[in-house]
C-alpha cells in the first residue's frame, strides 16, 4: 500500500460534484474508515503485436494528471501497482484490443491503469466490465502526437455492483481521442470522462449511452478543458430510463481558456423517459474566456416516449411491444453503431430488451 496522503476529505453531499450522488450507497469507497484493496483488474483477452501490458509499482508510474475527485484521490492512496498498456510508435492495429476486468470480489477495491499511445499509432480498445464489484477506478490515456485511440468502455455490471471511475485523456498535437461509454448495469455507477489537450490540432469525441431501470443510479460527469489553441471537441450522450426510482445524471462541462483561440466545440445530451417514477438530471455548462473561436454550443433535452412514432409503427401492423423496442433501438443506434461490433451491439440491445421486460416498459 502506498503512503496515505493528507488531502482526502470525504464528501458530504453538499459539494456541487456530489450533490446528486447517493453517498450512502457507495459501499465504503469514500469512507475513511474502510481500507481499499489494490487490484490490477484489467487483463488482455486478445494479444496483438505492438501492444504490451505490464504491471509497475505506483511510485515508478505516477499519475499524469491532477484530480480533485474524492474517489480518485482516495483510490490513489491505496494503489500499490499500476497496469500499463503501451501501444508502440507507428503501430496501426486493424483489430480491436479486448480488455476484461478480473479479480473483482465484491469487496471495496481500487484500481489504476495507464494507457499510452506512441507517435502516429492507431488502436481501438474495448473494456468489458462485468460481474460484481465495489470499485474505485482510474484510467488515464496519454496520446502522443499524431496518434488515434478509440476507447470503448462497457459497464455491463451485475445489479449490485458499485463503480466510481475516472477516465482522463491527455491528447497530444494532431492526436485524436474517441471515447464511447456504455452503462447498462450496476446499482450505482458514477463515471468521469475528462479531457486535457497538450498540443494544437488535437481532437476529442466523447460519445455515450446509458439505460437505467428500477433503483439504478447512473451518473456521468464530463469535463473538456480546452487549454490549447486550435483544438476540437464533440460530446454526445443519450440516456433512457424505465422503472421506479431510476435516476440518471449527466453533467457536461466545457471550459475554453483565454489562450484557446480557434476552439471548436459542441455538446449534446438527450434523455428519454419511458415510465413514471424515473428522473433524469441534465446540466450542460459552457465557460468561454476568449471570443476568438470557431464555434461553441450545447443542448439538452429530456422528454417522454414519442407516442406518434409508436402509433406510426402500430398502424402498420407491428405489435406495440416490438414497436416500442424498435423506437428505443433507433434512439441508441447512432452511438452503439460507432462501436462497429455486431456481437457487442446485439448483446447490449438484448440486455436493454431484457431490462425493459422486467419493468414492463
């Protein structure tokens, strides 16, 4: 275990960052009296040339970013080893790299992973999260100039799982970071996809979907820090909710600093309420310190199921249950299709169909 730091303060729920989160359900991850077990939870399912996974001590592989997130600060206190995934310089991987979580036992645990891409490398990584977990998790991405990474994170947890995670990318000159976050499982999942830039010409595309049913709390807090000139970002998250006390939270923060001339950014969040008793909170924020930008905007919508679409399909002989499923599939298709895996797409939609059937939506 690493030496404990002195700057950890347990959140009270009065903080802006934690005001939506049900702290009583965090499984001890934020409790100063509970020790966290350090685990190297990510393993390679596929092995490809140009990809190397190693385990290093936390002192030999310190974090590449500063975080004010309480869960991340506390996890770092307990991390003794870090998983390091390296994509070699100039590697162009045509096949996706499949990563899986291992060694999770339903006890409070902490995990940290660093993923580095060499100059002009191209790769797609798909992380599959399944099973039972009480996990405080940090994944950092360091993209060298000219590199291109697509990172797909699938939260297909069991119904009792608790996951507090941070996914932070540092995007180099002319590099591209594509993030696809899919959250369909877990009792409480709170993820922080965040981006910094380290060179001009860099780009980040953050896509996500979430589907919450009875009692689930799914929270996604995004922060894009436009801290260099001539960088681009796009954010597009979609959520659907069905069942009593299903609760989703989406916070989208974009900060354009005074030196970030030429910034081009837009963020969008859409939520679909499928039943009574569900609640979706959506808060887009945009702070701009310079007027010398290409463009900046945001939008957020939350609405009920479109009865006109359902009527249109039903009037053509499609049973109501199937019609409802088709509308939901269409709502999510834009983002799921970006994963470019028929097997994963079918698995995710089958799970959503199953959850819909459970709550009678």
